[in-house]
C-alpha cells in the first residue's frame, strides 16, 4: 500500500520536473526539480501565470497545446523553452494530461537542453559537410584542358588525351569519325595535294 508520505517523497525526489497546473494557467504544485533546473523558487514560479515563463516564440504553441489538453487531449513529447532566473532558456520535453474532476493538468517535464544543443551542432556540421561536398562537386566539374592539343590534366597533374581520360573516368565508349568541317579541311586539303 502506498502511503501519502511515500507519494510525497516520490514527488519531491523525482529528477524530472513534476507539476500540477490549474485550468486558469497557474502552477498549483511543483517539485524541487523546478528550482534546480530553472533557478526560481517554487513560490516565484507559482506566483505568476505559467506562460510568463515560456519563451516568447513558444507561447502561442504552448497556449494551444494547453487548450488541447484541457479539452481532453494529451501532450506527448511536446517541446518548449522555459526562462531561467538568470535570463537564459532551457528546453523542456513535456507529457501531460488533465484531471477533469479537479480541473488541473498533471505534467512531467524533462530538461533536454543538452540534447537540443547537440542536435543543433549536428545540423551545423551536416550543413558544413554538405556545403563542402557541393564545393568539391563543383570543383570536379572543371577540367583543365590544353588550349592547343585538347589534352586533359588529371588530379595528379598528368596529361591525357581526351579519349584516355574519359575512358578511365566514365563508362563512355568512343567511336571515331570525322565531322563535316574537319572532313572538308583535312580531306579537302589532302585531295588538293593529290591533284
């Protein structure tokens, strides 16, 4: 059998931030994790509407989520930012549901600030890598070619005929022919020499 004091100890000792929020938008009960995470005392947090602690950019989404929960929905993995006493913000991940009889919402929040920072760093590095890859692809599309003989220089600074270079780097097959302009210029010249 669970006693009231055991429930109180569970509430107070939880690492996650536990709360009871009235339907009017004020905290009714908070555990100690709120103080250690945000720096405000529980009394300070309960003295103002909860939305005042939410980051301005997240208030509209948070108010909408709160309306959904009061209407019978549940908040599952809802993320928003809460202000700390020092003026910084921490990311919280929420799960909550209402108790219609008591007209309150029971919520559990977890500080995910470190995870969000790691995700942002990963995205920054991924963008940097994608930009570098795009630059390499752009650079690879440039072929140094001799203006006279049309040989191509490879990455190791060796020169190759056009056919040799493309045969090595692509699956292209070459069949030799002669264009009309060259035919007239070369074959016509040869014909003139013979006559």
